[in-house]
C-alpha cells in the first residue's frame, strides 16, 4: 500500500498570506474594480462573519445570495474536503461521478422533459454567455431582454444587461439585443408579433430583478412570456442566477405551482455552489437552440468534481433541512416585521421581494448611508440601488438573528438620516 502523502503546510506557513495591513496591501495589489473594501473579513460561521479586528457581524448578504448554507457548514466542508482529497480536477476530456450526479439532480429538480441537458460552468455571467450562444444558434438575429435586467459583465451577458453606466465603457457590444420596458406585457406582445417576432431568437428574463433593487416581475408576466415566445418560435430563457436554489422560497423563482420551470433555457449559479464557483445552463428539451453541441462551448473548470460535490451537498442540505420552505415562511414573516418597524425618519418606504431575497425601499436615495450605518451596527447589507437596500442572507438564518436586525433597523435608519443631514 502506498503511504499517505505528508500533510501540506498550515495556513500560517503559506508564504504571503500574513503580515502587514491587508487593506493597504489590497489597494496596492488588486485592481480597483470594487472600490475600497469595507472591512477585512477573516472567518465565518453560520450567518456570522468576523473582521480582522475581531468584531462580529450578522451576514445578511451571504456573498450576494451565494452562501446558501452560511459559512463553514459542516456538510459542505466535509463534501469539499473529501472530494479534494480524492480527485480535484481532471478537465472535461473525462467524466466524474459528481459532475454527472449534479446534472441529473438539476434536471430532476426542474422537472425537465426528456432530451434536456446541462452545461456546467463556473459563474452566472458564464451561464448567461452560454444562453446567449443558444439564442444565436437559432439563426435569428434579435434577443429581447428587459430594462433593469442584470445578466453579467462579460461581453455577451453585458449586451443583455440594461444598465447603461456599465455598458458604455465597453461598447460596441454584441449586437441584436433589444431592451423592453420592465413588466410591460403589451410591449412584449408587440415585439414578438409579425415579422419582428419572426426575427426574435430569445427573450431573457429574471423572475426577480435583483440588481434593479429586488423587483419581482408582475403576476402573470412569465406565463404570458411563455405563451408569446412559444407562438413566435423564440426561446424563453429564465435567468435564475440570483433567484434559484431556494432563495425565494421555491427551488426556482420562475417555477409553476407544480415546480416545473416552463422555459427553454434556465441559467443558475450563486447559491448553487454555496460559496464555490458553480454555474449551470440547462436546456429544457430538444428545440432549436435549446442545446449546445460538440465544440460549440467549453470551460476549463465547469463540472469540476470539487465544485460539483459542493453543489450536491448544498442541494442535499436544503432538502434535508426543509430550508426552501423555511425561506418562504420566514421571508414572509420577516418582510411584514420589517415593514412594520417604527421609523420616525420617514426613510423606510416599504419592503419588497420574495422569500429571503428582500429589499428595503427608501423614500430618499440614501441606501449607501443605510448600508454604512448597518455595518457600524454589526450587520452586512447591500445598497443595491440608490433607494434600495438588499437583504439576501444565508438560508440558515435563524428567527432570532432576523429579529435582531428588525430591532436594530430604527436606529440604523436614524443614523443614516443624521448622515444625510450633516
């Protein structure tokens, strides 16, 4: 028997990890794409994280809806450790058990029809690039997307993203994308009618627009979109990168009551890996453009057995512990509690969202000040829009933890209001 390999160096022994002011080193070593870091975080457990000064924060952002099981979940940690100790990476010239099992599990959860297939990748923008390629495969020139939508920052995904401020520096982007008014079924019908509709390859929608301030599609819009795209022979692509995997209290936010997502393509990422980089493009059925063939797409790390094992562990725990249903019930209660807080500042205008993807709507564009005040009070939140603060906590968040933020919210709003008048 071959003796086990000697253990690697402890973290403290790895060159370059320690010493000096990390925030200052960050500014000298990394590109400034994300601005100045708010804190240097050093560890996490459940819904808690700690900074380099030892201060604890309740993480109500979960890495932007990524850490579905929170930090250092024992099942996820064990799955990743065991897989990495067995087989870490092999490239897609070979298959692995976790890769195949993950694809099978996603098809099962989606209620996918026969002929459906999965392409595994590493991120949401990569998943949406795959969907863009599927649209191109139809041979039709036009892709429809919605104003306020966010589908990623690589060139194809950015072309589908409506936010002009992040598009403009990189234009010209891939052409043929038309942005329609958000939630306007009449505008959608017009775009898919007649000769114009015959040129449409796909409609790409998010069930809830996370980056637009957590904005759910109007009731019935997605069903109408399915009818109209089917009649026009166009693909319906449902972007579940932020909303999928239990985040909104259903496995998929765009699912019908029977749990099936009635679409041609579904994209996933974020919460699927629980903190590891996992994305997926699911082609539902065998219609034109709904699948990619040999040599038409690729990724070095997609389907990596370690990341696939992580995703399988996330899906297992969500199902075992009933966390999807809990996200629905807890989110509804928390949303009502937050909306009912006593706010003498008049800053809180309402609370919207689904499950544990919520936003505090503000009466004034002071979301950055609210996020700063929340951080000072020990809570990690996100100023997702000038007048909206996003809450996307781990799905393991407890009632007591949620209630602690509700109790602190009046003080947070008051501190933000003082900053706005100073």
